[in-house]
């Protein structure tokens, strides 16, 4: 029971009631390389940026190296990894829940790519992390994407399908999110389906578990903010924008606009009672 209370408190810090969450994922330094502001994230993690951020997500080395800057910010430790240099769709375990506890993280994260040749391995990995995290009262964030592998070895993110057949694409996203929910995830991060209406069906499929959207590749301010607010209007609990922030020469003006636009959507954010119900023993 004490672990359940701890998980509830941590989830409230990561996904605050009454305000859309804005997470800053910085794990791309491992995945794609330390470019742009990721070369030294300590210069990125300035107060004028962190004041807008609900949580920072990264691997253990980043969380350790920037511990002074992150002392007042909730953190999520990613326990699964791959790089874009070989087989990006094959995520493997690179840490444990105990590592996250020792680093003071509020939650752990694990990635599952549906339609990847390695899907089954990743389903097993997520299930194990959920079981372990329950013993320590840590929420588990699942990155659940439809992401396959093309014949030439490159990622198939189904972005053409999103444009040409949005209903089929949305069904893939719904399935990805539901897989994470069924395996016990406390929060799910996924890809935006392209419209408020279609994304609402994704949120409905999550059975009350908070859903965040990823930022995807860098776009102009208007498009990035429109996607964020569209998702929140569709019931998303917030956003996890990495490249939309750390690849901008000066992310501060964008963050001001983004945070303001998100705060205008407060009616779509889950209440405190709803968040508590999501982690209650009756739902386990």
C-alpha cells in the first residue's frame, strides 16, 4: 500500500492536475548523437527553460551529469535504448528500476515499437519493468509507437499512412497505446494522429491512463504548438517535446508561447481525483 501511495505522489508531480504536462526528453544524445544543445545539456537546463517544464527524461548518465541543474525538477530515467546507427527499432534493456531509485528518478521509461521484428522482446521488457517498478512505488512510462523496419533497414514510422489513410494510422496508434496500458504502464507517450478527433479515440482507448504526445521532427512554432494544443483538446495529459526544444537556436521564446498555449487548454487536463483513481489498487 505504501508503494501505491508513493506511485500516486510521483505521478502527480509528473502529470500535475489542472495543467498540461510539458516534458523535456533529452535521451536523444544516446539515440542520435549529442548535437545542438545536447552537446552540453547543462547549458540547456537553465531556470528560464526549466520553469516551463514538468519533467526531464534521460538516461542515467545525463541525470547524473546534470544533477545540480535538475535538483528541483522531476526526472524520468529511460531503461531501454537503441541508436540510429544500426537497428533503431530494437530496444534493449540498459538499466534497472533500482538504478532509477538510486538516481532519485520519479519514474522509469521503457520503449515498445509495435510492428518491429523485435516487438515480442520489447513487450517482455516492458512487462518486467512494470513488475519491478511496483515493488518500489515508481510509475512506468511506456513509449508506445507503431514503428516497423523497412527492407533497407530504415525505420517505418507510417507517416505516409498518417497522411493517406488516417483511420488505419489511428488504429495502429490506438493499438500501441492499449498494449502499454494492458501491460501496466502508468503513462503512455505516443505519436499524434493528426487531428483532435482522431486522437480522442486514442485517449479513450487508454482506459484513463495519461497519454502524452511526442514532438517528432523539428517544425515551425505554429505547427508544433497547433499539434500540442490539438492533442490536449483531444484529451492528452500533455506533451513530451525534445527535438522541438533542444534543436532550436534559442528555445526560450518558443517555450513561452508553447507553455501559454498549453495552459489555455486546462479544461482538458485530468483532475486530481482522476489521476488517483488511475493508480488505485482496484485498477491494478
